[in-house]
């Protein structure tokens, strides 16, 4: 995923969360908000309670790879919060759960 497609500023992440358009499942909570750009932007939040830095970075790398499969016909900002139960899940389980979560939301679809 290119860095241009990532949300970095905390003010942007706060704006996405204030919109309150959310869906969740056992592993993730997804917040979505329309933006004024012509592409999807993405941010991932992993709490320190999830584990050590290498564990948090590993899950973020995996999720960025999975998120690159997501396309949308609308310009949206997505903020994904990882739950602790994702720690013990396999990559395939995380992939299917995240793609299912994106399919649930009306503003996103999977390519």
C-alpha cells in the first residue's frame, strides 16, 4: 500500500471516528468516512495491550497487504481497530474476516 493511501494525522483519524459509520466483527472494528480525495485512505490502530512492538508491526503489515485488495467507487477514509482476539488468528482467518467486514459496509467493496 502506497504511503499516499495512509492516514497519518491524528486529526484525520479523529474525524473518521466522529463520523460513527462503523461495522465490527470478532477481530476488527472498522470506521468509514467520505473524503474529498479521489482514492481510499487507510489507517490501522493496534493497542499496546496487543503485544510487543514486533507483534503490532507484524499485524499492521499483514492488514496493509489485505487492505490493498479493497477497492471502492467512492472516496473514503477507513480506520481499522484491531481487537486482541486477532493475535491468535491465522493469516487466512484474518484475511477472510477483514474482507467480510469490508463487504458489510455500504461504502466499500472487495475487488
